[in-house]
C-alpha cells in the first residue's frame, strides 16, 4: 500500500514536471463588462491547462492606450509574453524580429484549413504565422432602442435620409437621437460606416484601404463628411470624452435611440441582462446592407528564451483556435468565430446574421477591412487619417477642406 502511494505521488510529480507550468503575461484592452467577462474565459482555459495568467490590461477602447504602453515595454526590453495586436501592425512588429513563429503549431493544427485565407493572411509575415486570430467583429451595425422609436413615432432608418427624418422626431420627443462617444477612434468608427454607406463597398476600398487620392478628395468623400456633421448634430453636448460602453448604456437605459458601433456593443447589452428584440435591436447601419466591415482581434507572442514560456505561448494559441473557446468567447464578446466549421447552435440571431453576411460578402467583394480598427492601413497612416476626421468633427472645418486634408495626411505618412 505504502509503495503504491509513493508511486502515485511520484507519478503526479512527474506529470507536473512534464506540464512545465509557466506564467503568461497577456496585454489586452478588454476592460468593459462584456469584454472582461469574455477574456475571463481565456484566462480560465489557460489556467486549467496548468499555466498562470498574469493580466496586463490597459483600459481604453480600440487599444490606443494599450499600444502606447506596449511600445514602452518593448523598448525597455521587457515585452509581455502575449499581446493583443491586429492588422498591418502584426507585420510591422514581425519585421522587428521580436515575434515568435507559430507556424509549427499552425501546421499541426491545420490553421490553413481552419481559417479563411483572407483572415489567415493577416496573421502571417513572409508566409509564417506570427499571430493567432480570436474572432471577427462586424463594424457597420446600428444599435437601436425600439421603445424610443415607438414613443417618438419614428421608423427605424435604413438610409441616411430616413435617419435624418427619424432623428428629428426623436429629438422633438425629448430623447437623444444618437449616443456618441467623443473620442477620435469612435468618431472614426462612425465615419467609416458613413463612407461605406454613402460611397458603397468599391468606393470604401479605393478610399480607405487603397488610399487612392482621387477618391479621398472627391465629391463622395465631401458628402460623407457632410453626413458626419449631420449625425453629430443629433448627439448630446456631453459626448466629448465619453467611453463607448457608456454610450451603449445610454441606449439600453432609454436615454438615447441609436448607437453606431461594432458588435462588441452587444456584449454590454448582454451583461446588463437586456433582451434582444425587446430592449434592443441591431440592424445594418444605413445603406450598408450586404457589406461587412470586419475587425479581427488577434494575439502575437513575443520571443522567449525560456522553453516553458514557449510551451505556454503555444498552449494559449492552441486554445484560442479551439472550437470550445471560439464558442465560449464569441457568444459573450458579440463577435463571431474566426475559424470555420464551428457549431452555430449557441449563437443568437444577431451573430447568425453576422455569420451569414460574412459568408455572402466574401463572395460579392463586400468583405472589407476596417480602417478605424487597424485592419486596413498602417498605424501611422491610420493615425493621420483619424486626426483629420477628429479635427473636422470638433471644429468648423468645411467638408471640402477635410477631404483635401485627407490626401495631405496620407502623403505625409507615405
Ligand atoms: C476591438 C474590440 C474591442 C473594441 C473596444 C476594438 O478595436 O477590436 O475587441 O472590444 O475595440 O475596446
């Protein structure tokens, strides 16, 4: 008996040794209610696998603050083990030679088959996987409080013309038509949605992905700026500086009728216990039906000397692309799975509509990377473009001057 006990003890020690538990420090910016609950699922899974999660969260929507903190950590020679980075920044970081190569794991796990090619390409540098995708968010949504529309006798708009008619009625009835967060990235989010609606998918691609000067400074772009100005006139005076999740709360608390925001907003409605169809509705932002502005969250792993840490990084990446995590996370976060073939069973109607649009948009050339969410252009150019939008939004700059300024901004960063 005693020998048997000794043996099991020795075996469990061996097991613990081969597990090589390591601490994984993860930089992310998921700090709102819905975001924190979602990332908590990843933490649980990692810890169940024997590793330790060291949370390195930096508050601030869109990751603007997180990226600043990350740069200073890397410059001081102390990068986190993993960091939430996306779009062309992935290739920029890879070029510095600081990212772990995840290709061996990707081969073993068949990522090339698991991921749509367009999305897999975002994760690669010179053909090698250097990032792991978490989800797909759709940007061009409009979140609606249906009872405000009812009280105001307004119809839910599908065009910007209809929007103006509805917004007037809502304002007259004593409600705030649009819940806005006056932060540059939020203004840019609304703007790119407007550009897609006013110009259509080809124009969006030419202007905000390919940065074609003629499209940037064009009558269509001027019209998009005019529309942004019009939308702003239906926001409240306390918008400057407001966080996106507080704007979402204005919709479900019955203060504001609409919010233009990506589907991470759904995470907030859900965690507040709100019922879809009763307390809130999600429809495509005006004139954008059929198009899908996508935003993929992803993690990169910083190179490690320690083999235990390397193993832990691989474990984290493996968990992220697992079906189990894709369901646990995305049903909370508001996004949809980035991997193919995940069961649709646990997803709500909004997510199912997102998945269907994603599929059809891919075939109709309406699947477009979000500029405001770092998917389309380098961070430096994006910063310059967002500065123009914010300048326009917060001053009396004319739409024609803003369109011209877009070209100069892009040229200055080329
Ligand atoms: C990220 C989302 C996040 C949102 C607000 C976006 O850029 O992709 O995951 O929820 O910012 O912070």
